[in-house]
């Protein structure tokens, strides 16, 4: 039974998806519906956090949440689908060359689904900001500014962190009770 509990409750390693290392090449002043699309591919489907690199020059003090939406436009297009998650915290990218990490509540991402990370006030209203951008960072994603493809192969400098889903406590309790029942049955 201890082995069952250890495998069920044991911590798993987080997976960084769309991981950018180093400083952003440039920056963009966002307006309107703005953010980054990416294609999720993986088995660690629990959304933990998204880190975004700030601009290389003058930062912006506008505080914003991140929203994750399905992107119906595929890997190299943009068409806003349904809301999947809103970050639990809000920040500004107000320091030059520094990144900030927004946390999420373990919402589920789907393998093979295209998503859109959007900068909002947490209630669906877009927030203008300055975000670090990389040239040609993602093969399966596009930078979006004012509801349109940003163009030129520029992508938001961000890292999406996921983890294996953690079973809810009631599932863990049921597994423990089942293991205990098996042990008691074998003793009879």
C-alpha cells in the first residue's frame, strides 16, 4: 500500500513547453487583442505557470492577467476560441530584461491543441503592455497584435510550464482503501 501511495502522491517533474532561454531580441507595444499562439504537444497536461520576458528597453507599468484560450486558427493562424484558464495573479513587466511568472490552477491542456495566451485585466478586457519578442521562436505559433498576425516571424518570449495531473484527494483515499481491503482479504 505504501508503494501505491508513493506513486499516487509522489511529485512529478514539471515540463517546460515553448521554452525560451536568454533575453528577448526586441519588444512590442501591444494594443487590442494581443498575445501568442502555441501548439501544445505533451502528456503533462496540467497548466502550472507561464513566464514572459519583459522588454529590452523602457518597461510598462500596466498590470495584467494572462488568459489562455483555444486558438481555432491552427498552428500558423489566429481565431479566438473558448477560454481555458485565467492566471491567479497579475503583474506588470516593469523591469528591463526581467521575466515574470503568472501561476494557474492546474487547468488541463490537450495534446495537439493550439492555444492563445492573451494579456487582459482578468475579465476579458485587453491590456496594452510592452513584451519581449524573439525572432522565429516557435515553428507552431504566431505573435498576435491588435487581433492580427504580428508578422515577420516574431513571437512573445515566454515559457509554458505544465505538470502531470495530480489526483484529487478522494481518488487517493479510494486507492488507499482498495489497497487496505486487498491486504485484509489476503490475511483471512
